[in-house]
C-alpha cells in the first residue's frame, strides 16, 4: 500500500473545542460540595474559556449523572480524561491535543475513525429509514448485510441473527445452542461449558460462562448448569512470539468434565479463540484443534466468541479461518460496523438453523430478538464498513504488519517492570509485575501517563492490552511502543 499521512490533524480545533466545552465543561455544585476541583476546568480557564464555560447552555450541569461502566467513577470525575472528536488514528481532547489510538477504541474501530464512506452511509440511512421493526417486518439492508456477512464467514456458517452488542451476541448464541439441542430431540443436553478468565459480556448467560471473578462475584448464583475449563495461561510460555508451544493439553480438561457430567447433558462449549479482555491469552499450538476434536467426539457444539478477533484483527476475516478450526457458532460485534452504531451478530451453521426452523411446533421458530435487531443505521454502517475493509485491503494489511508489530512489542522485553509479552496478529499484551499488595495500580498509572503523553492504551489487571486500528502505520507503532517504554521507565 502507498504511504499514508500519519500526522494528526489540528485544523478546525477552535470549532471542536467549543463543541467540547458544550459537553464536558464544569462539575457544578457537586464538585464544590466534595471539595474537588476538576483539572479539566483549570485547563479551560487557562485557555481563557471561563466565560464560555459559564454561558454555553448545551453543557451538562455536572459529571455526576452518568454512571460510567468498568470505571472508578470517583477517581475519574475528580480528574476526567475527555475525548471530543476522532479522525483516522487519533482521538482529540477538548484542547485539541491528539491522542494516538493504540486500542481501536475498545478493540472495535478496526478501520480507523471517521471513515467518510461509513459516515455518509449512516447519514443517508438516517434520512431515508430511521427505524424499522424486525418482528414480522423487514428492510432491504438487513438482508443484504446478512448475505454479505455470510460470504465472509467460514463455509456454511452463514445463517445470521443480529444483536446490539457482544454481550447480547453471547447470550443469543447460548440460547440458540439450547434451542438446537431441544429441537433435535435432546433436551437433556442443557449444560454450558465456559473457561476460566474468559469474557463473554455482562449479561447473565455470558457472565456465567465467563471466568473473570470480579465480573461475577456480586451477582448471586447466576445461570445453573455451567462449568468451566481451565485457562491457558502458562508461565512456561513467557515471551512467546505468536502461539505458545506449551498448553494444548489444557483442552483435555473437557474430557474430565464429560466424565463428570456425562456428554448427554452438555450442550455447548464457548471460548474466545484469543482471550482479549483478560489480558491477551493466545491459544497454545494445537489447543483449539484439540477442543474441536473433543466437541465433535462427544456431540457438543463449539462456540467461538469472536467479538474481538472478528474482522481482520489476526489478519484473516475471522480467527476460525486464521486457526483453520471450524466452530458451530460464531459471535461477533465491535468491528462489525466499525463501532459506529451499536450492533452484534451470531452466525450459525445451516444445520443448526434448519433443525430449529424445520422442527418448530409453533409458527415462530425461535422466541428471541430485540427491538433494535438489524437497525437500518447499523446495517448501513455495516455494509459500508465491509466495503472499506475490502477496498483498503485492511485484513491483508493487518497480516503484513503483524511481524513488525511483533518485533516492536518484544523490544519491550527489557523494559522496566515487564514480566511477559504476548502477541498475535495486531493484538498485544504486556504484563507488568504488580506492586506488592497493590494489584492493578502500576498498570493504571501507566495508562494515565501514556494518555498524558498522547497515546491511548488499555489496561486489564496489571496487563497493558493493545489492539490498534488496522490502518496503523509503522511510525505510529513505534510511537506507541516508545511511549510505553518511557512511561514504564519512570514508574516506581
């Protein structure tokens, strides 16, 4: 591909700054009562914008109303990090400062920000068909998008149910698995097998098969009939490049669960091909193949949660194609339409779809769906996103950049506090030694310091997780890595 302009754009910052003030200005009497003065307010005052803060009627009264997800709300609202626009590889702060996006938002903006073709498609759809119900109704874009997705997926995994998020996709997949077993005359196959350290969203089904303790501990017994495989993190594999050598045997734990519960009771196994949210756990060589073999032997469905790995993250459309392992069900979301409009999807084999539909005793074959299923704006964005992926060869680009990305990440092996580095495709995990008695603190300080230096990273536990947009250039990879190196050197 030809060279790209990798410099952040700074034109028109005054316009965007005033827009930023409209949405993020002051913290009202709530902050005064708590004795906390927002650094954001001080910055605006330093820019001579105090009168604008006071007069702009579009601003919220405070930051208190929004209960932020997966965020220490009290800490954030005392010292907020605001983003007010994005373009290409960059976010921009209210002051117009560019922040290089090392995480594609939350693993989701694979084509980079503000792609014109996607923006125009959403605008056009909003003007033509702002909403259409999916219950007993349809619109052309939803069928076309399902057809095009089916062409991108592995062979004959091309029956698509749309959702609005990865969490909904996980729960939809689990319900389809149970409905399928019932439709084929095996209602006693009701057990679901997840994996330790897995993340399958925050709804009750996905939370239950998931294996991140803090996501589960406060919500009671959750869904019954669930068990878990062990995670694949193995210290023998420290600083592996790509798939680690050790650990395929962890898949054999399924045999123990089969012996414990009997295969006649197990409906499905769900795993992330690459576990992202827990800190980038790359599957050992042969692990996924062994899991597929065991599921087939015991008549158990295999579900791949590809919410993170779908749409080019590994250099192939889906991880199932990258690993050459064919699951029965694939979940997706995030990059399905470049995260511009909330959307997810579940793809199933024709055999699963046809079994449920053809054996239904009621006119409605699957009692499941959402008000926003196949929303016209989401579908328009999805169709345009697939066109961008294709026209800009972004999946191929990810594959080409992967070796450079790997070398850059592993150059941090000698960096201060680093105890492991993991990578595959354009995903990276840099594990830090935690502070004694203060887990997560060092990584969070690294996150904040990188933001101040103009790079957005993500942390989970004491792990820095990276997943840049697929449009990233080599100098930008270097900038992310060198920013992390410099930040770690200065951390205690």
